[in-house]
């Protein structure tokens, strides 16, 4: 059996992944009123920046705009949080091939956390358990994992240049 080396960076990424998971859990434990208030603040800020003359629009039109933005922003929040989780779990797993046991493990871990998160929400007043959100979360995690491969590739290239420069100067 291959022994896994504990590099300091991996420990840091694991701790950051844990913080990300706690953050996700914290958002999920908010009841529907608290959750709506949290996302409502973000929604209003985004609308103010993106919709021209929003404050001058009639109340019914404002409500329609707010509803559309609220849905998109809530789903983007799911995607973004799991993008971070997927990247951090992937960086914890370290360098490997895209199609590997480590990558499969990363995705399975993130998928199972998304499932547990939705089940958790089922027991929170006013919240629901939606398979669509699990798929959005998992898509975010996959994107994060792929982004981590890009980050590791860039880091490896930069690191190898630094090492070559040092070797030439000696």
C-alpha cells in the first residue's frame, strides 16, 4: 500500500476545505426567513448595479426582477461554494491525473457532502431538499477540481523555472 506524504500545503488545504464545509453548513442551517434575508441583501446589491433605473421601476416590475435575480443568485451561491470546496479538496489530494482514483475520490466526497447538505436542509424550517441543488453543487465541485488542476499545472511550471534558474546561477 502506498504511503501518503503529509505536505504542509496539503494540511493547509485540508483545513481550508474544512472551513468551507463549515461555511456551507452554516448557510444551510439558516431557516427560510434567515436564508432569504442573506440572499436578499446580495440580490439587492446585484440588481442595483446591473439593472438600469431599478429604483424608478413600478413595484410589480421590481418584484418580478427580484424574483428572477434571487433564483439565479441562490444557484450561483451553491455553485460558487462548491467550486471552492472542490478546488480545496482536490488540492488536498495533491498532484495526480484527471482520470484517477484521487479525482474520483474528490468528486465522490463533494457529491456526498452535497447530498448530506440537502438532507440537512430538509430538517430546517422552511427549507427543502432538492436534487437539482445537489447537481449544481457537484457541477461546482467538478469545476473547482478542474480549476485546481490548472492551478497545480501553473505552479509546477513556475516552480520548475525557479529551480532551473537557481541551478544555472550555481
